[in-house]
């Protein structure tokens, strides 16, 4: 039986790490709310782009947290397999692993049943599966930035369309004109800020937490697959 490589003793540690990180980001968001910045953005959001970005960002965070939870579960299963193998033997641990019906268990079964020449293909398929699960979340992050840029273009377009040269000659018209122009430019700036902030928030979860954890799942699955033979 192969010797398992170094692995982390984790009981949803990755998930709780994500909760701590998002709680910290939530504190920053709450501070911005208390300062009135979020209300100012929502008040100026006449075209609802900032609201759309914020909603998509929260949806993305929920999806990432669900993915992190599942990845943490796979890491827990890997850790328990090692513990059972040391305590009760590989056979008993193998029966328990099969009962979990997890990604690690499915990989271990396929790896054990595959021919020697096919084993690298099985590993490659697992890696590609992880990449696919990560890619659509990364694409959502890109869309947050793009929507922010779209809001910038829309805001400046609205501002340019409101330019009235008569307002520069009539003081009574200048006040309303300046108010509308300022509102349009606020849309341009606010959507960019909201898009970047939500993208950074999502990126922290993706690059600092989810991607390393998914890499660890692949590593642990391969180690278990080798020891499972």
C-alpha cells in the first residue's frame, strides 16, 4: 500500500476560513453602509446597473461558499480515510470510503479499476473536472468588472447627452443642468467602484481559498487512489 503524502487535518477548516474572510469583508461593507456610501450609490443608480452588479456579486459569493463547503467535505473525507486506515486497516477504510459516494471515493474506485496506462488519464480527468467547476465562477468575476465598465460608458453617455449650452447662459437653467450632469457622472464612477469591489471580494474567495483547496483535493484523491489499490 502506498504511503500517503502530507495532508492537512481539517474539519471544514477551509470553509470556516472562508467564513472568517467573508465576515471581515462584510465588516468593511457594513462600515461603508454606516458612512452612507452604499445609500449614496443606490440613490444615484438610476439605471440599476450597480444593483445588478451587487446582486450578481452576492450570487457569486453564495455559489463560491457552496463550492468551498463541498471541497471542505471532500478534504474531511480524505482525512477520515487516513485515520481509519491507520486505526482499522485499509480494507475497513476502503469500505467506509465507498459508502461516502464522494468525489474522492469515485476517483479512488476508477483509479483502482483502471489499467496502468489509463491511470494518468483518470488523474487528468479529475484535474479538468476541478477546472470546469472553477472556471464559471472566474467568468462571473470577469462579468462584474465588465458590467462596471458598461456602467461607466452608460454614465458618461448620459452625461454627454445632457449637455445644454443654453444652461451656460441662463443661471436658472444651470442649476438643474449641473445636478443632472453630476448624477450621470456618479453613475459612471459608482458602477466602476461597485464592480471592482465585488470582483475583488469574489477573487479573494476564488484565488486565496477555493483554488488552493481544490488543488489539495486533487492531491489527496491521487494519494488515496494509490493507497487504495
